[in-house]
């Protein structure tokens, strides 16, 4: 975008004010829980950080959740924790056996007609040509635990959601009010 040196200061302020109106009227709501307690649950009891990263801390097998709340509403975040969608191969562990008997276990990161790229749980990437693969077996269970609805109480879930919202910054807040969340 080119600079506008001919615009007066008041004109620049008017343009900025107009652009801000285009952002919408989404109000910032109170967090549903305590983000500091949520951080402790994320990195402790729930073990989310074993797979997921937030702000450069945590695991790498799962998605980086640093900005997750910027594009998801409170209820979507909570639902993703309680009932994860783990139906695709990408979120399941795979065991790749090569013709020479080597076995590699990890998450398939990419696959094309000629190769498969697998990241093992220790972070190592394995680039395997399809002609070297004897078989690929996917685990029946998704990597994301499906029991957070029973292992975490409502307060802990609210705290984790709040932690993710806070980590995403001000644009990660939701228009859902505190009393609506607690219902």
C-alpha cells in the first residue's frame, strides 16, 4: 500500500477510525475462567503440552495453539477439547514398515504419490519413498484424548479455554458472556 504524504493528520485519523469500524462490533467479554490456572492445567494435569505448543512452549506433534482462539469462539474451543474430531489419518499415529523390516511410528505430516513424511514422537522426520514401504497401519484411536469431558471438571475446562484465549491475544476474545458460559 502506498504512503499518503498529502493527507493531513486529521484525515489520517478519520481513515483509521473508518477502518476500525470495518473490524466489526465484537465486544471483549470476560474470560470464562482463570487463565493462570488454565496454564497450569494445560502444562500439568491435562498434559496438553505433551503434544501441543503455546507461545513456543510444549510439544510439536499436535497443532500449535498459540493463536487458536483468534479464529474460534469460546464454545468451539471447549467443544474441541471435550469432543475432538480425530477421524482423519493426520491426527492418528501411524506405523510404517519398510521392505527391509524397519518400523517407524509417528504422525504422517505429508504424503504424495512418491513419498511419505512421518514425524516420530521424538521429533525426528523420516522421509520414506513409497517404493520402500511395505505397509502403513494407522492406530484406531486419535492422538487427542477423548476423555477430557470426564477427567477435567467444568472449572478446569473454563480455565484452559481462558488460557488459550489469553495466549491468542485481544482478538481471541469472544462475545459470549460469563453467565452464558456457566449455563
